[in-house]
């Protein structure tokens, strides 16, 4: 979500760039197929394909692609001595497609705008990218956005979409050969929606981090002086509630939803936890001490909740890293969210 959002913003602003895309890897390369890095004309980057010597070499290629307005495919082979420079253990191979992305081409603007909309709507879709047959080319890279078996951005050859999506697995991006060409086929998947209930100091720090690691972020509070765009410029959505009593009403909560309860008081947390336990949320986390947590659990048990229902709740929220400040607590929460997402995606 994060890298696609930045790409869509660049194109909407009329900025062309080079896009480095890992299309295959073997051995112990640090980043998987589908990993992207943007290189702008001033050589600054957005994202990373693993750092070290690999990233430095790819950045040089990207600057060449920008200068000559071309795309290129490059395979990097690292032996054991090279491996230490890029985080590998025993070396390996990485193939990177470096693509010039022209902001003046309407097709590019439309493609990434629709990718972002698809991710936000959590619609099942595939992104298909043709892999160059040679080392370099001046023609734009063919890409298609596919949903329900048909391309709605791009015009593939008849039968190509059906063949590629039938051969692809719904998990990791993978290169697939079809007839005399190769394609990277990626199942687009929203990396999860974090609903942050409460708009205080911790929430403010947290919302600036969740988007950086790919989560869609929604902040909800009943105080407009706290829940507003000025305080949460990085959030995808900021919602002012009438009250916390029906805070989850109308929200689409499923296994890809992460509910973070960090309100200003125990009563609100109890109200929200009561609602959260009735959902299929993939993660529920609540701030507070163990004493507060046990008190809330006991109160809800008296209302009829079973003891094992609370096993779904991470409380105190966040990994135990000795965090004290709002910034440190936000880091610990994001780390726990990343872990929960990784476990779900295995």
C-alpha cells in the first residue's frame, strides 16, 4: 500500500521516475519478488530493495533509465564474499527490472490510481508486469490490472490473463512464462487496516508509523479538537464519532482488520472492547496496565463474556521493549502489528 500510494502521488503531481522491481530471486537475497523502489531525478529513493551494494548498483541503473527514458532487466549474482555487503548469508541471484515511468503517459497515471483504489477497497485483483526479453528497451513496459478474470487497465493479448492467473498462486509474487514471454504476476492484497480508537499523544505517533509499514490507517475519536487532519496528516481517514458507544457500527471489520484501543479512559476502552470481541478482527490490542486489563476482563465476564474470549486480546498492547514515551510506545505497538500480520500471512 505505502509504495503504491507514493507512486500514485508522484504521477498525479507530474513527476516521472524510475521504478526498480525485483522479479525473481534465489539464495538468501534479503527482499522478495515484488519488492519495489522508486528512484527520482535527484537520485533520492522511496522504498528499498535491500540496501548495500545491490541497491547502489540498481540506483545507478535507474539514473541511466531516467536519462535515456528506457527500461532494462539486470541479473545480479553474488558469491559468498559479496553476500555480506547486502545482508545475504551464502549469496544468490537477484533479477531486477528497472522501468522508466513517464508521468505524461495517461496509462501510467490510471494504472497506479486504480491499483491504489483496488487496495483501499480490498478487491481481489492481479497486477501483471511483462518482463523484458532482452537487457534493455525503449518501449513502455506492458502492465495490466486484472479483476474477476478480465483486465480493466491495459490490453493484454487474448488468453494471456486467463493463462497467467490460472498458473499463479495467491501467495507470493512470481515470474511465470507464457508462450514466448515472461511475466511477474502479483496478487494485490491490502496489507491490513488499522483502526486506532483514541486520538491522543500515542495515537498521533502511531498513525505516523503504520502507513510507513503498509497499513491503511483510520483514526477515530469523539473529540473534533483531537480527531482532525492537522493532528493526523498521515492517516488515510480521520473520523469524529458521536460517541464510543457504537464506534464499530458501519465499519467493515474482518480478519485483515487491526483494532487498537488507546482511548483516554478505562470506561471507553471497556465500551470498545465489548464491541471488538463481537467482530472477526484479526488483531485486538488494548493499552493499559495488567491491573487495568484484569479489572476490565472481570467486568466483562460478569456481563457474560467467556474467559477464553480474552485470549484474542493483546494487552498490555505492544511488544515488551521497555517503552515509556509516546514515541516508544508507538514503536512497540507497530512492531506487534507487524508480527501479527506476518503470522497471518504465513
